[in-house]
């Protein structure tokens, strides 16, 4: 699951960078929100793995 989350984050970062380069700031806000959610999910997953 952690690897899948890392891959999703990589894709989202690339999408965010592309969106910002193109100047689509309104779209970037939604992508940043998704990035935040996925980052939290990864942190939760890693915290759970550390306690095992």
C-alpha cells in the first residue's frame, strides 16, 4: 500500500507542476487539496507500519 501511495503522490506532484507551469492556478488548488489528502494517507500508513 505504501508503494502505491508513493506512486500516486509522484503522479500528483507531476500533475501539479504541469498545471502551475501552464498557469492554471484555479485547477492547481484542487490538485493541491488532493495532494494533501494523499500525503496524510501516506503518513497514516507509515505511522501504522512503524507501530507493527
